[in-house]
C-alpha cells in the first residue's frame, strides 16, 4: 500500500512540475511564418494540359501498327513529373518522359503505339500518373479496325 501511495505522489509531482511552462510561449514567430509558407507551397500543383485528349486513327487494316504523339504543357505553378503511363491493354504502348521534371510553361510529348488488334470500333485508354492535384489524367485513341480479306477463298 505504501508503494502505491508513493507511486501516485510521484506521478502527481511530475504532472504539476512538468506543465509549469506555457508551451505557446516557446513558439517562435519566425517558425510559424516559415511553416505557413511551406503549407501554402504544398497546395500548389502542376497541371498537365494536353493539346488533345483523344485521337482517332480512322479506319485501319487489322494488324497495322499505328502511333500518335500527344503533346502536353505544364500549365501549373509547380514542376510536373510523370511517374507512369499505362494502357487499358497490352496492344497499346505509351512512351513518356519518365521521372523527368517539366517546369511550369514547358511542354513534353507522350507517344502512344497501337498494334491494330481487335475488330470494328476500338477505343483504348492511357492513364497518365503524375504529381498533379488529381494524380491521374487520361487520354484515348480510337480506330475502326477492318478485318483483312482472306485471299485464299
């Protein structure tokens, strides 16, 4: 019992002596200003603006490889970095400036290659992952894939 009373007394003494200083007196005004500037910068994002978000190859023969270059500009106020670009299927391959910094106002290109697979009207989506506010942007390609005629009939 003596140990319990002694323990409570020790904890009580620590609580009362440890909190005698006002924590807000220790905050430096210059640190508050620096933190406010840092937090304001954290809300500034790059913006990726494509010249076009969809391209139609028109009618192509099945198996005909085609490609298109999507041009884009960083219209935001922070450097843009594209970390990934993936397509909705393996028949479409995007090539992009991976992990390169694109400064505000600068432009870049994203090449999309399509191998002409499928039949009829096809639409393929490329998802671009970047450090924009939304984190992901999408572009599309379309084609009307015409089956090749069998010459052995």
